[in-house]
C-alpha cells in the first residue's frame, strides 16, 4: 500500500514543480500595439484654454448699461467691443446706489474689509465719493500706469476732477454744472448780472436752505474772492460776502428771491417749483435740461456779479479699486477705452451729460446745444474739496436764510458766517 501511495505522489510533485516555474517566469516587456484611435492627439496635448479674466464694474443707476435707454445701449455696445477685442476678458457689471447704505462707497468699504475677492476692478464714483475713497485707501492711483490726463483736450474742471492732491485717481467720464433755466415765453432776455436781475424782478428758484449752498457759493466766487487761504484752510472774505448778502437782501425786496425759497433744502424742490409754474426761472444742474430738453424751456449761464460767466461743476470718474495690482493694467485699458473722445461724443450727448473733453464736445450733432455746453464748460469750476464744503457750505446757507427771512443784516450775517469757520 505504501509503495502504491509513493507512486502517486511522485508525478504530482513533478506537476506542481512545473507550475511553480510558470508562475515565476518574468512578465513580457513587449508593448501592445496601439489602436488607431489612441494615435489621435488629445485637445490638451495641442493647445490650452486661455485664462479668462473677469473685470468687475460698479456703476450708479443713471449709468446702467442695461437700462434700455440710448445711452445705456451705447455703453453696453462699448463694453461688448472691448471684450471682442480682448478675448481673454469678460466684463461683469453691478449697479449700486450713488450714496447711502449699500451704495457704491459703502459697499466698496465693506467689500474691502470682509470680501476682498468681490471688490470691483473699476468703479464709477461721483467726485465727492472719490475724495473719500481715495483718502481711506480704497482706491489706487493711475500714476505709472497711464497718463491720459496729460492730453490737452480735457476741460480744466474735468482734469482737476480726476486728481486728489498730486495723484490721478480717476479718469473723467461725465460732468455736470450749474445753469439757469427759464421760459422764453415769459422771459425774453434772461439776466446775466445782479443789476439786470433786480431790474427784471422775475423770481429765481434755488434751494436757499441747501446745506452745500451751491448758488450762494457761486455768487461769492463771482466777486473774485477765494474760498481757501494760502494753507488750504476754509476762508471767507468779509467784504465779498457782504456784497453777496446785500444783493440777496435787495433781491428779496424786489421779489427776485422771495422768502419762501428758504423752504427749499435741495435741488429737487426748486425744480418742482419751476415745473409747477410757481416761477419762470430756476438755477439747477444742466443734466436736468440736457436729458429731456423740455420744449418750453431754454438754458443760459447763471447770473453773476458783473455777468462774467462762472458755474460750479462736478462729475463722475472711473477709479481703480481692486487691491490685486496684477489686474490694474487691464482695468486701465478698459477705463481708457471708455473715456475715448469719439465714444464720449456719442454717449454724453445721448446721456445728457457734460463731456469731460473738448474733442468729445466737438462730436455733438446738436449745434445749439453744443454752443450752450461750450459756454458752460469753459467757465466751470470744480466744487471745492469736501473738507472745505463741509464748513463753508453750512455757513453760507445760514447767512442766506437769515437774509431772505430778514432775520439779520448783511454785515452781521457775514460776521457770523466767518466766525462759524473758526468754531465749526
């Protein structure tokens, strides 16, 4: 029996040994023949998809490219042209209120603090907000990136509008300035100086209790007096201010500036008085006129002491607001593209805004309007800095109200205004 088992085990061991040799044999190194489809190049092996940069723009509602207005359509077309010429760029626009909670400045400040990745690359700011944002360190200068303001066709007020101290913080896009509106059917020849205004005896609406006191400030500046001393501090010249207040007293007596103007604290109220036919003349901002061109209304420069044209002006500028400096070059290219004179000629006329440069005004098709605007922009002076207006504006406003209400004399009101500068 043992011999029988031994005979069975011997061939079994031989078979196992043969199998072990087969298992231990090294794998073949021959590569398999590729299929025809594996020879085709993959997309990644020939070209890479270009990186797309999304430029974020924040604008006030009146500049919304999706508004459906002619000006909005022109702006959207311009943005589309930029992306067509720059295939690696996409533009995203956001509309935010000009001021207040959730507005442009408030949102920019919040985004910088809490969500820097959503900070806009370009932001269209009014001049007053530009000053605040720049001084808070929320904006970045164009210095070293672009020098378009060195070109000679910018109107002086617009060129100054884009500058804070010695740096360029904005490229001017649109302007606005004071103007007189009147009904030609009632006023054949609008007055240009104080004396002719008194003689005409036509009431002139303006916001006498406005905190910024733009109209009174313009009258003061028309005397040739300064609003800042040699150190840049707020300043009022006593003799010049008394002259203005004496004119206001005489104008109130003649019915040119009735006491009820002291109820008006903003431009909307005096404009309403004009549209409701309470008066036939008003001092307002020119974009009210240019945007609608009412058929019963004409425009002229505001009155001044001796008829020398002078208007206070302000406006909006494109500012760099993204802290990622590597994005600034493309942002600057877009800002320059949006402030091109040929484009601004079409857009500013459609929008009813003052063009910031002469070459743009030359492109306006409406010749009478072009002549009017030419007179206004040539005599426009940028509003004083915020810190000056914050002190001088209320002082002039209080003096104006006191005179029109016959609660003070020109001399006493002037003294009180000047004293308020020293003890704001």
